[in-house]
């Protein structure tokens, strides 16, 4: 069973789905949606089967495949999943069908749901020419282009995201890391809000600039490996290199900045609120839920094991950045009027927690960080979806435009509350466990940082509950022109329910996750040459065992 | 007493590609003279195609040859054959672009009577006329022949001859645009004047180097650099002068000033030829001069080339940001790419050489095809090259806009395109050769170039088309085939570059 090339198959299925979409006739929207949904469900089923086949007690990397791709550079097509990559791939497999279901009408004609009940015809008008724009009195916020393109982009993005986590060759990882930008860029630029081209450009340039710095570091790594034998990009061979400390710091910086932009850590975060707010809801879920995780995943997979010495030296500074991010992100979130910007800023704070867990160099902290990556994908994904449902109804992203929505739409309000509580890490929900682990793990090495980060937990309660209270409670007020709001219908409930169910399930029973993640974290700690601080010591550095 | 004349050793087989192209050029001249006007175009296309395909076949048959011939003046070796083969294919593609008749209402991109004064009554008549001349074909063939010779010259005097053979027809061709005659004539004059200056510098450098080494053979110059008691001032000044001539042709800063004007004014197919082929040929000559003639004096020229590479990358990338014309933007982008290629040249290693060869091939196809796309977007006055006119192109013609976006991605060096592999090859060689700082400048400049490429994508896909915007003309098989070829090469080299990398690796050995 394990001989089946799981990762390659799972990665290729969405790409094939996208090709099928491209071959289908232009107008058949319902068919496009069904094909996209079907493809993503096939991926989900395959991923569940793969997770079942994963042996937590087995090798670190499983489902390994390696073929020479570009022997001239020593590049291999090499994939394999450790526990960390596995849970993140599983997260992708869960989120994509949810996103497709939730974005069912997002790519249809602008204003269609609001103005008239015939989305199909309006979509046809807008797809033929710019003529549709004149029909509406108010300027269309975002001329939508093509249902087929939207879902094809989502599927291509899924392939890239799976590839980036599955790659065990640094070159291959870089290829996916950069190529993944393009579908996201088009998702934001073609289907986003009013300032979509600004946001798309900002997203692309930030990511590309970081990516190119990483390219320089990748090349440097290759040259170092070539000087110590054969030039290679294979992850496990690279961890065995002896790199001098100054070179480590230089290469680490190249990788770190790329990942810090992607994650995003303070002060590299400024693109996220724009991209998060302007992208379509489905895009935002994938962007914040998965794409940004590549940054934190990169810290764990590449920065620490490849450059242990540099990580040890620079770690404390990064901890400072993370703590600033937690507090600053939370404070900015509180001040936002735009619901989607608010959620984006909460993510800045959450990524601070993840970074804290990673760079605290404790098993608990890193396990917590990995769990946090998954749980943040679920909770923020749900929050974005519910916010998207509300925005689709009210056609406004501004919090002050809404009040007392709970009276009209109790299910909407309930899911919003649940997703929000998960975001603030209420015990019983999955995010609590990860946040708790991160804080414990950090405390044993950096108690001050842990205490400051704990303040972020309180701030999170404020910004989430405040947003809930302002929009859902109180006297009824809706954006001008609306008298009523419909509650969630079946499709929307189906989209968001799996996320909520998983949050509750993993909140009470996180063992399936921790079983898989723990060995991978242990291996990472070992690669990085760090061990947990001895309990008696309580604070300060422990000597790293020589490798 | 009778002077004894030694007959030079001439081997014709190794120079067969050159002979075939020059023969085709001569036949092409005869065709101009003797074939009736009505059937000239078809005959000319066939002459060009047969000549270049045969030249490519000869290159393939010669693969692996390493031979000095014509008394050591011509070196037939890996780099020469690799670049000659590339030039044959790209040259043919450029000639197919020149042969396109279905885009411009009056037929062809080339004016019939170039000497008519712009703005005069005759010019107005000419603009409406549908007459077509075909002298562009022999010009293009001679230029291509000169380029192919340029990459194989082991002798500086012959290199000068090749430089003139490739340049003179280009000066003329730059002035032949059917539309916007004034710009085109300006381009021709500028190119000619500056090019003549550069040639003079080159010639002066050759003279000084002859004074230094007592020979114009690159092998002899290399030998002279190893002996004591030579006059180093002659060497340095001579090399600097020589470099001016060559760096002018590759479009490196500070000798890039002609690039935007000439690229903009020339007929777009000619621009494509210049951007792809001239750059390849000039880099071939530059590589040979630096690697063969001055391989031992790298400490003398490397600092200078470092400075030029950094300037070229930064100036090209930054100035491209401010451009509002597609052709000018591509011109500055070509300047930036010259800088990237120089990183590979400076590495002065087999990896640097093979990386540069690979880059030249990849870049040639991508840039040629991008200019081919530019010929498709037209309004009533000809090509619509102002960037604002490209707004919303993605909605009017997703296929053309998508193809162009892919070429831009390749130029920006996004993974899974040829541009990425090429950039990786030269940057890896650069770091390996100790030019880490140069590579860091390179990646920062790449990020800047990504900005203006992405801006065009934003315009095409995320903006509304203007009401009186240009239309996308439907090309014949000539242009469509060229674009398809460029697309195929850009994709293939991005996904499966190994065969071509092997080819470049095997070719990366100069002889002298």
C-alpha cells in the first residue's frame, strides 16, 4: 500500500481537474462548479486514505519518492511527508472543498444575487464584454470574470500548495513557493474587492522580493554543498552539511525574510491586511489559512534544521518580533472598521504565536505551533467564511454598517460566535490546546515573552467579542437599502459546518494530531541540535549537545 | 627574388553553416535582381528558410567539432556551434515575423521606399499605398551571417569585419518601419552614429592590442599575457576600447543609450531580431574575447566588468519602471537582462560559460516571441505600443494576453519558465565564482523588474479596456508559429531543461 505514490497523485488530481475545467465549454457554470467540487472531494478522500496509511512510529519521511529532475544542478523531484507536512496537507484537503462550496456564487455576475435572482444570465453578460457595467447605476465593485477561471485557479493553487509542503528538495520547494504566487495573484486581482489590483500587486511584490532573497540563499546553499562534495538540494543531505556561522547567518537571513514575509511576522506584515481584505472570501481563506503557513512551515522545516547555529543566535531577536506582532496585531485588529481587515490583523497576532512556539525551541512550543497552524487554518477559515456570508448579504465590509443581525439570522450569528470563540482560544475548542502549548513551551525558556504573549490572549477576547457585539447584538441596523437579511442557507451551512465540527472534535481529542506531529517535531529539534530546557533550570539557555 | 607566399590552410567543412547563410544571402540578392516582383516574396522566404535550415543541419552535423581553421582566424568549437545553431533558428523565426502580411492593412511591417521624407506629400501617399519591397530579406540574411561569424572569430581583425557585416544591414533595417517613419529614421541614424563610434573604439582597441602582443589572434594575445616585459598600458587600454565596442552591442550600461530609441523606432520584427540575435552574437564574441584572449588577466578586467554588470542591472531595471511604451519597456528589460547575463560571463568558469549559453538561448526565444505578440496589438495607426492602450486586453483577447503574461513571467524569472532556470544557472555560477555580491544585486534587480512586468499584467487583466482601445489582429501562420515556438521553448526549458543544459555543458569549451 505504501508503494502508491500518494503525494504525487494527490498533487496531480487538482491539476487534472483544472485541465478538465479548461476543456469544458465556457458557459456551463453549474458543470464547472460540480467538477471543481468533485475534484476537491476526490483529493479529500485520497488524503484521508493517505493519513490512514501514515505510520506515526515509522520513518520521519514517508511516501517518499525521488527522481532526478535536473541532474545538471543536482535537482530532484523528491517528495515525502513528515507529520508536520501531513497535517498541513490534510488541512488543505479540508479547506479547498469548503472554499469551493462557500464561493459557489462568488465568481458569478456582480450584484447578481442582490439585484435579480438570475445569476447565470448576468454572468453571461459580464463575461462577454464590459457592457454589463453600464447596466448598473452604481459602479460595480468588482467585475467578475468567468466561473471557470475562478475554480481552475483554486484547483491549480491546491496543487501548488500540496507541492510546497510535500517537497523534500529545496529547489522543488522553491519552485512551488514562487509558482504558488501566480494563481493567488490572479484570484485577488480578478475576483477581489475595489482595490484589488493594488492589493494583488502588493502581495506579489512583497512575496517575490522575499522569494528572490531566498533564491540567493538557495543558490548559496547549493554552492556550499557543492564545495563539500556533490551539489545537492536534497533536504536530508543538506542537514548534514558543516556550514560556518557567518555563512549560516547570511543564508538563514535569506530564508528567514522570505518566510517572515509569507507568514507574515511583524514588521513584514503590511501586505496581509490589504490582500486579506481585497481578495475574494475563498481566496482569503486559502491565503491566510494555508499560503501563509508556508512561512511558518519553512521556519520549522528549513531555517532551524539547516542553520542551527544561526537559529540559536538570532532566535531571541525573532522572539521579540513575534511578541511585538502578537500585541501590535491585536491592537490594530481592535481598531479596524473593516471586518476582513480585522480578521487579517488577528492573523498577524496569531502568526506571532506560531513564531513564538517555533523559536522557543521546546518540544511543547513547536508541537503547539504546528497544532496552531492547523487550528488557525480552521478557525480563521471559518471566521473569514462567515464574515464573507455576511458581507455578501449586506454588500458592505464595514462593521458600523451592521447591528443586531443575530435577530434576523441566528445561524449566521451563531457560527460567527463559534468561529470567533475559537479564534480567541476558548477552552474546549481546538485553538485553546495549541495556544496553551505554545505559551507553556515558551515560558520554560523565555518567561517574559510568554507573559507578554498571554496579554495577547486577553486582547483577542476584546477584539473578537467587540466585533460580535457590534454587528450581531443591539438594535437592528443594516447597510442602506436593505431591510432584511436572510439566514445561512444549506450550502453555506454545509460549507462551514465541517470546520466547526473539526474545531470542537480536535478541541476535545487532539491526539490524532499530536501523535503524528510529535515525532516530526522531535526530529526537527534534533536536527537543530536543541533539547528542552531541564525542568530544574527553568530559564535561560541550555547547552546545545554537540552534533 | 620571388616572394614566397604561403597559402593559408582553409577547411571549408567546419564553416559550412556560415557559407550556407552567406550563399543564401547572395542568392537572395540575385533574386531581388532577376525574379519578377510578383513572386519575389515567396521565393525570398524559401531562400531564407532553406538557407537557415541547412545551416542548422550543418551545425548539428558538426556538433562536437573543435577545429581552428582559416589560419586560426575562425574557431569552430562548442560555444560557436551552440550559438550558431541558436541564431539559425531565431533568425528564421525573425524572418517569418518580417514576412507577416495579414496584420498591417497595407501589407508587411516594412516600408517600400525608405528614403521618402517623413511628413511630405509623398510620405502621405506612401502611407496609404500597399506596395511592398523585399530587400529586407538579403539584409537580414547578411546580418545573420555576420552574427554567426561573430561568435566564431578567433582573430580580432576578422571579428571587426564580422561586427560590420552584422551591423550595417541592421542600421538600414532599423529605418524601414512602415508606420511612424520619423521615429524609425531617428532610430536608424542614432543606431548608425553610435554604432560607428563603438566600431571605431573597437578598431582602436584592436590596434593597441596588436601593439601589445604583435598579433591580433586571441591565442597569441593570451600567450603574450603570460610573458614578462610587455607593455601593460597597451593591454589595459586596448582591452577597455575593445570592451566598449562589444558592450555597446550587448547594450550594457553606460553604452545602452541607443537601446530604447532603436528598439522603439525599428519595425517590431527587426526589433525582435536585434533583441534576440544581436545580443546572442555579441555575447558570443564577448565571451570568446574575455575567456580566450584575457582568461589569464581576469584581475585586470573583472573589477571593471563587476561595475558594469551592477550598473547594467540596476539602471536597466529602474529605468524600465518609468516606461510607458511596451517596446521601450522591453528594451530596458533587455538592458537589465544583459546585466544578468554578465553575471554568468564574470564567473569565468565552465559553469559560467554554460549558464550564459543557456541564458542566451532561453532569453532569445522568450524576447523574440514577446515582440511578436507586440505586433498583434494594433489600432488604426499601426501597432498600439503605449501601455495604456493595453488595458483590459485580457478581457478582449485572453489567449494573446495570457501568452504575453507568460512571456513576462519568463522574463521575470518565475519558476517553471525558462527564465527561472536561466537565471538560476548564471546566478549559481556567479556565487560559485565568488561573485556573491553581484548575485545579491541581481536578485534585488530581479525584484524590481518583476514590478514592471507585473504592472503590465495588472493592466491587461485587472483594468477595464478603454472604449477606443486597440484590437488584436489575427495573424497568419508566420507570426502565430513564431509565438507558438517561443511559448513551447519557454515552457519546455522551464519544466525539462536538462537536455539543453547538457547541450550547453558539452559546448562550454573554447579552443584557441
